[in-house]
C-alpha cells in the first residue's frame, strides 16, 4: 500500500473517531442530572425559569428554525409570565445554553452551523424579553441543574417550586423538569410558553413528565 493510501486511511479513521465522539457528546447533552433531594417544607417560594430563549435559537433561519408566528406568540406569552411572576414577588431566573467542549462544539458546527457555541452574538437572551436585573445562569448541557450556581441560587432563595418556560420543550425544558423532579421540586410547565422544533415528540414527553409528577398547564 502506498504512503498516500496509508495517510488517507489514517485520516479517515481519525475523522470517523471524531464523528463518533461528537455523537457521544451530543447524546450526553440529553441526560438529566441527579442531585440531593430537597426538603420542600423549608422552601416555600416559587421561581419562573426562562430556559434558553436566546437569539441563536429563536431567530435562527436555518433548517432548525422556529415558525416566526409561533415563535412570536410564545415570546409574548413568556413576557406575560415574566410580568406576572415579578408582580407576585416571585424570582425570575434566566438560563442560557452555551455549548462547551471541543467535541460538542464540533458536533454543533457540523449539524447546526455552530449555533449556541462560544463567541456568538446570538447567545444573548431574545430582544423581546426584559431581563432587567434578574440573574442569568449558563449551562452547557440540557438540564439547567448542570450549573451549580443555579441550584445554589434556588437554595439561597428557599425556592421549592419551579415554573418552566422556554425552549426546546423536547430537550432542555423537559430535561430541566426531570432534574427538578429528581430533587423533589414542585414543577409546573407552561405549555403556551414553549417552543420546539419537533412538535410530534412533545405529546409523549408531556405524558412522561406528567406521569413523573410535573404539572403541564
């Protein structure tokens, strides 16, 4: 075998390995976290958690884009929920997703044009929402509880009940719901305030998280 073909074989094997690892990294994004169970009797407060409503996702025009009319309706509903939560004296928490690790970043560049990867202006919260002085936490996988700061904030504020809104319903929202339920939080998901690029998958996932204890309003 000539040196050219040997080099080509090695390069092909390396690329295959990279793709396999990138696939593994993407699968890891879809695993809910586990944590220490809370004592809800000591946590009387509720928070609204706004998940991944970032312009890289909401304003994406590629093959993973949301229908603009559906997006704008959901954003308006989220805006109303934010106003209601603030007027009730409840905390509003924003969570941003920034993909980290070379395997994940490579995978996102290969399959989605690099959305959600470091350095992009689209990582900011969508312009339609008023973040104000509310805390913004960053995660790099689906479940918001993967950020220790998020969980610490909930403990500090004696929060035992969460209302979840945002995107994607079939990924980060339902994974955060599962992470919260595993820790003993009361969980409510506002369906009118969700977006998903795979609406056909949502009914089954909604049933699953409902059976696990979440209220889908």
